[in-house]
């Protein structure tokens, strides 16, 4: 999940705005983690569909 969709339990504002110390700490921690945590589910599904399409094309070309 990305921090632009998270709502802070402390101030009830979006974490991406960093209204309170809790928001700012969470935003900093999520930015530090990086990696796969920032990938949205839609992007992941699109990548899997593209991979499946490539596999099917290669399989059809070698048959």
C-alpha cells in the first residue's frame, strides 16, 4: 500500500500531507522501505498479464 491512500489515526488527515508527527514518521518510514511496497495492485496485475502474454507468444512461436 502506498502512503497517499493512508489516513492517520492521530489527526485523521492523509499521511501524505504530514500534518502531525505520526504522519511524518510513517511517511518517512514508508519512503525508506521502498522496494515492492509501493507497487499498486493494478500495476501488479498489469505486469502479470503482460508476462502471461509474452509467455503465450513465445510458446506459440516455438511450436
